[in-house]
C-alpha cells in the first residue's frame, strides 16, 4: 500500500487503522510518502505506517511513483490519504488484479465532481480504458514502473496510468460510489482545481497520443 500525503496529520491514523483492518489476512506493508507537510504528517505517520518517506515538494505524482518504486511487493495499491477512497475496497481491487490478470486496476468513481475531470475522463480516459482518469485509487504491478522516470511534472497521477498503458498493459476497472468531498481538497478550490486538472489532462493527452503515434510507427517506446 502506498499513499502520498500533504498536510494529512489528522487523517493518517484513521487511514492506517482502516487499511490494517481491510488487509487482515494479507501479507502487506503500508508506506506513506510525505511531500514536506508543515503540519507534521510524517511524524504522526511514523507511529502507524511501516515506512515513511519524506520528499521535498515534488508533488503527488512523483510521490506516488517513489512509493511504488520503494514497495517490496509486486502488487502495489495506491490510495489517497484524505479518506475519500474507501480502504475497505482494497481487497476487491487486489482480487481483480489476480483473477483477471490485470496489470493495472483503477477504482473509478461513479460521480466526478469537477467539469475538468468529466471532460478528461470522457476523452483521454476513454482512450486509456477508464471512466475516472484522475483516480489514484489503483493497483499497479510494481515491475511496470520500477524503471520509469516522470516526464510531465505534476499530472495528479495521470502520467502513471498513461505510461503504463503505453507499455502494453492490461487495464481493468472497478466502480465505486465516492463519499462526500472534504471542504479543502489538496488540488485546491473549484476554479483552481479545474484549471490544474485541465492542464494535467492536456499534458497527458499530448504525451499519450504523441507516443502512441510514434510507437505505431516504430519510432519510440516508453
């Protein structure tokens, strides 16, 4: 299990508790990657998580990738630290990966709160085979990204999905009904969040379509 956190000191104890309960009977480790939170998230998490990695303001995508690379198992589940992803769904995602032979499993929300998320998921998400492009509630086979280096900066996890798909992976999907959003999401308020999500969507689309075309012509690979 890997979660990327920024100013989540209040939530990490409950997240760890729910993850431990959901993963009872599974061999597992839970890793928190803290992106230099000023609220002491790393210190709090050290009491509850198996490992805590501190990054220096690198963003969510880079933090998630670092956690994936540092994980010891080959199946790695990524989850948001704000409790908006239900930890109780983790076993179902793992079973989907194992039973259906999936390289990536995405837990897609049945309702997307932002117009930018809706548009991104209806376009690039469709190309990638998911209905929730920016969901970071996912399962990855660690070997897919162990040698990968980010190219786009912050994309709120979109690049990790696009890069995996470019490597010929089998992507599966599990739908879930999301809980109400918190008042102050990490990505920002309504206007700021839509702008940032739109920029991430455009960067990922250019990246994916460009490399897909090059790959089809035998010119490049990810």
